[in-house]
């Protein structure tokens, strides 16, 4: 099997390779060597299956995929990946978060799903756009509204790698999202139940179903690494 062609190319990775830069892991700045090559899946600090960069030169990804194939061969009646699961869609949100990390934005990513299909993808772009409201959730909601052709998203699910803040939670209620799934909780400012719960606020005219803690460790590790690096730079 050609592992390099087994998964659709990631646009960000294509951009890096087109410039002749080395393959980069989410744990390294663009242009540096991938710290997981040759060290196995455990060395990749974001799940190898969630790596937003090209699989072509990533041994971690290839080993992880080979493990999935081996398990499938021993149990052929079981699917390799459940493409409708919260785990899978959160992986897509984590890919977006890794793009934010590479762009030196707070690494939060989001996707919106309707009828089992992703209709919007985004990541934090506050610094890039010089816009304090350009959170991953806000940008994804705008994309989804355009895709649906309506401001009501009552049959959609948002997957986001970090618990929404009050601003994003307010927007989520306004568009009437059916469900919100997040990764890492935010005890200081999370508005989906950690600091407060705007998504199920009694006096508001809409309440969302909430699922938290999906792939939480991966989401939290990415955030912790980002802020640790920011502090070390002074």
C-alpha cells in the first residue's frame, strides 16, 4: 500500500512541500524537522491520525495506519474508522487547531457537521485578521450559514477542540445549533458548563445538547504546549 496516497493530501502540507520545506509535525514550527519521524506513534504529541500535515514522510502516521489495517485484517467485519463518530469529527477539529498552532494563533479548531457531512471548518485567526471576534467557532458558524443558506443551524453539530467562550456560546445559541461537542474544558471562561452554561441557560429561547471531554487530552496538550512556548519567549 502507498501510505502517502492512502489519505487525501492536506492543503497546508501541500503548501509546505511546495516551498521545499521539511515535513513538520504539529509540535514544531513550520520549516523544522518533524520530531515524530522514526520514533513511532507515541512520539507524535497530537494523535498521528489527526496530524494535519502530509502522511507521505511521517513514519508515525504510517505505523498508526498499519496498526489499524492489521486490526482490520484480524476482524474484517469491524470498520477501520467510524466516519460518523464524535472521535472522528473531533479529529477534524484538531487538524484545524494544529493549523492555528502553526500560524502562532491560540490553537483552537472547529468543524460543523450536518447530516454526517462537514460543511464548515475553521481555526482561530484573531492575530491574522486583527479581529478579536475571529474565534474558530465564530468563523465556522459563518461558513455553515453560507453553506446552508440560512442563519438557522438547528440540524447541525459543532465540534470544537476547546470549550466555547461566552461570546461563541452566545452566537451558538442565536443560530440554534442542535449540539455542541468540545475537547478541553475551560475552567476560567468556559461557557458550556465549566465557568457558566450559556448553552443551556433557562431564560434563553434555545438550548443545545452538550458533550464534553472528547479527545480532551490531545486538545489540552496542544493548548498547554502553545502557551508554554509563548511564556518561554517572554
